[in-house]
C-alpha cells in the first residue's frame, strides 16, 4: 500500500500491443441460425430444451384444444349416416340384347366428364326439391327438429350469422328454399376414386330419416335419368321416322333415274373390257406422274450443271473413279510440295511427281466431262420418254372418255341409289333400337348397394376425437412454442454462444437456491438477502458442488484464456441490465482470491453501484472520488474478511461517469493497481444502455461478457460484441449465468457431480 502513496499521478498509461484488441482469428460473426451440421441428437436436444422451457404454453394450448373438442363432442347430438352406392354407365351405352358394349373403347375423359355431370345433378337443388316434396319434409317434425351442433360450433355459427342478422332487411325466407338448403347441407355425393361409382350419403340425427332421405335421392335420381333417356329416345325416334320418309322418296327417285338412263343408253352392265381400259388408263397416268417427277429433278440438276464446270462437279454426280482420282491428286500435291520444300523444284523426284499430277488432272477432267455428258443424255432420254407417255395418256384419256362416259355416269347413278338404300337400312335398324329403348325400364344408373338403416352413430366418436384433439393440441402448442422461440432467440448453451458470437463460452453458472446460515451472512457484512444468496456460498466455501465447480472452472478458463499469460485486469459486463454481471464479478474475484492470487474487486458501475452494499461498506468512499481528483487512490481501498481479496467501491455517483472512466486518471489508476495486485476484476455497467463499458474496454486486458440464461437475446449479444470490438476491446469469452439446475441445458452436470459441499 505504501507504494501506492508514493506514486505520482502523471504516469502515462501502460502501452499495449494493438494486436491484443483485434478479433481472434476464426471468430467471424455468425448468425443465430447458422448450423454447421444438423444432426438428430442436436434436434432432440433442441426439442427437449424447448419443451422444458415452454411446457406451460404447450400444455395450455393442448388443454384448450382438447377441452374445446371435449365440450363439442359431449354437447352435440349424435349423427347417423345412410349410404347408397350407384354406378353411372357410360353416356348412351344402354345395354340391349343386340348392342355391343365395350368399356375399353369408351373415352376416359368423356366418361369422367359425364360422371362429374351426374354428380352435379345429384347435388343440385332441383333433385333436392323433388325429394323434399316426395317426403313432405316441410311439415316433417323429425326433419324440422335440428340437432344440437355442440356449444363451440353453436357459438361459431352465431358469430357467422351475426352480420346477416345485423344487415337483414327484415324479409322472411321462403320455407321451401329453407327446406332445400337444410336438406343439401347434410347431403354428400362422393365418387369412388378411379371408378364410375358414386356414394350418396345423408347424415341426420334420426337414423330412420337418414335412411328415407338417402333412399329417396337414389329413387328420384333413377326416375329422373330414366325419364330423361325416354324423352331423348322418343325425340330421336321422331327424327329418324321423318328422315326415313325423305330417304324413301330419294331412293325411288334415284332408282327411276338409273333405269331411265340405262334404257336410253342401252347399258346393261360394266363389261370386262371397260374395266381393263380403265386400269390401263390408271397405269399410264401413274407412269406419267413418276416421269414428270423425275424430269423435274433432272431439270433442276441441269440448271446447276450449267453454272458448274468440270472442276466444280456436284457431290451427287461424283463417281467412285472421280473420288479416287481426287484423292490421288490431293496426295500428289502434298508429295510435290514436300519434295519442293526439301530438295528444290529441279529435283528429279519432284519433276516426276509433277508429271504424274498433270496426268491425274487430265484423267480427272476427262472423267468429269464424261459424267456431265452422261447427265445431259439422261435428261434428254427422260424428257423424250415423258413426252411420248404424255401423248399416249392424252390419246387414251380421250378414248376412254368417249367410250366410258356413259358407263361412268351409270355407275354414279347406281352408287347413289345403293347409298340411299344402305342409309335407309341403317336408320331403320337404329329406329328399332330407339323404340326398344323408349319402352325399356333400364336407364344409365345401376344400384350397386341399396341404402341400409344405420344402427350406430356416425359422429362423434368421442374417444377418437379426444385423442386426435390432444395430439393436435400438443402439435399446436409445440408450434406456438417454436414461434415464440423464434421471436425471442435467447442464449442457453455454450453451443448457442459459439453460433451466436463465434467466441468461446468460459463457463455456465447455476442458480443458487438455498437458505443462508448466520455465519454466511456475517462473512460479507451488509448486503441484501438476494445478493448474499448468490455471493455468500462462494465466499464462505459452503456452496454446493455445482456452484463451486462452475466458478472454479471459470477461474481456470480465465487463467488459460491468453497464450502470453493470464489477463491481469478483467472487466465484467453484460449486454443489458439484470443479467448477473455484478454477482459474476464478485464471485469471480472471490474464486481468484481463494486460489492464492492477490485480487482487487473494483466497482466501476458508477451509475448503479452494488459492491459496497454487498460487502457492507459505507457509502461515499470509492474510485469516483479519485477519478474526480478529490481523494488519493490508496485511501479508497478496503480489505475484506476473505483472504487475498480487497474491494474498491464506486463511491458517490458522478454526473459524468463516461468522462471519468475515459480520463487519464483512469489509466493511471489501472497502472498503479496492476503493480499492487495480481488480478483486478472490474464490475462495469451494461454495454448497450450506456457507453461506460465501451470506453473502459480498451484499457483492460480482457472483457468477460455475462449472458443471462434464457434471458439474453442473441441479437443483444451480437450488438454488445460489435460495440466492444469497434473500439478495440478484447473479449475473453462469455459466461452463461443463473442456469436452472433442472434445465436440459445444465442437466448433464447433475449426473456427473454429487450434491455435496465443496471442501
């Protein structure tokens, strides 16, 4: 202490290597959602922590959903469902004894469209109106007595009907329309997937009423379809009869015309010679067409050959001889060039090669000219043949026209008469089929499974509903917990710290919850019970194994946090207030002192000091008096009942704490205290609300950032780290404070250490 008195106050602050304040290598800023690897154990651990922390929300949502479902199924009337299954036959495929029906030939899309059309007819208001009229549902007491929908659904229905009631014009609804609406609400038409089967379902609180309505729907629909097909058949039969009358008149007229023409021209039949003449004429016409096509191609080739010479012969006219000569010419050219380059132009071998080149060129030109001449001759030959055949075709055509004009006209008349007869026979056959259809009792609807009287309620199945509601409630609760978790991402585990900040976690501190003994209270003097509950167990050595081991691990991590030696001056801060930085600073100082290191605990939280109250010191004296120039530094130091631990309280609260902390006297104080103590632990204000900690961070050897378990958000930690790094502050690591011992984040410690007092 005497050395502190003799120190002058103008000693400059100790110099530091700027490298100490740079971010550590590899400590890149990472987002909270960054994941190096998604593994099943990690996911299970996340879900376990989420369920443990948000159990109240999950259970509340599950209870609300399950309770609502239970109230619904217990208060609603049981419902019965009657079902009938019908088959829709393809459009127009009425099964008759002489009719071929093949489902494989029916177009699938057209059939599907037809089935959907019939489904819409079953769901239509017209059919529902017929059923309501048939059963006289408007005056049926069973139909008019509506089942109770259940309390939750009745409330929901009342809310939906409220706007209609408020904005109603006061007019009374049509009873018939209301009956149809009520009837259609409980009707469901379902198509069996991949088939032409339709299920007609009707749900009612009365099983007999459900049976009657479902059966009436099937009967009315069957009668409607049968009536429809009869009407279509009758209209078709009328059309066919009128058309057949017209055809009979056309047949009589065509037959009379044919007979008159035959008598006039003396035609009895189409003889064999005429058939041969017609076939010959056809063959000539085909030959002329082929020659004309070939002549056209040769004319195009001749046009190309006119502009091309022997040296530019088209590829399609090159013979194998020409190709061989061209290849030989190319090889001789290469050989001649090679000999000229190596031995000169007068070299005998080169002269011989030049002579061979001349011979090959002559042969090639002669061969090309021969090909050109042959192509010209071929063109002339084809042209001559075409002209001869064309002339012959013209002669034969004139001859056939003269000889067969009457027979061709006769053939046309006979074909017309025969066509009318065939069409009349077909219409007569169709008329017979339609007539039989109109009198048939078989329609396009076939009843596959008749309606049966329901014996047991269709809905609700209470046990199933409650089980499903419970499961859905748990899922909704878990989803709500995940939403709340994503809205407030907080730090819980060392892995969260590393993902959030990219820096190491120095330790995880459990929350102390036990009664204090009298000797523990007296060991620290004053202080509130809440403060002593966190500090006294460590100070007196009565903390349980979890707490003592956590701070001992933190002390070890601090002593090994720097490669050049342990940091001497350490600032303890947090992102926001209320995260346990003061308790962490005090217990860290106590653990260092208990290791035999002369330790000083400095309270630089000049805005809200607490250390003096914790150790029972009188308010007024402290470092603020020294920084403002009103006292000597050594006079503000206080010893404690804990060996090797001294305290420098904050003192009176100044109006300008940041200016005092950033002053030269602060640098001098740290230098003087560093020469007197082996470890200095500084409690500073939070980083984000005020700038005191940011100003102080470059002056110390390292910063300990405290995060409250399940309290400090990842964004707050990132902002605090950025503020400290922006001024060159060196963050030693993060301490997660006040972890509940039963939490999954700290559960693995419970199985590793017994609950006993530290020795």
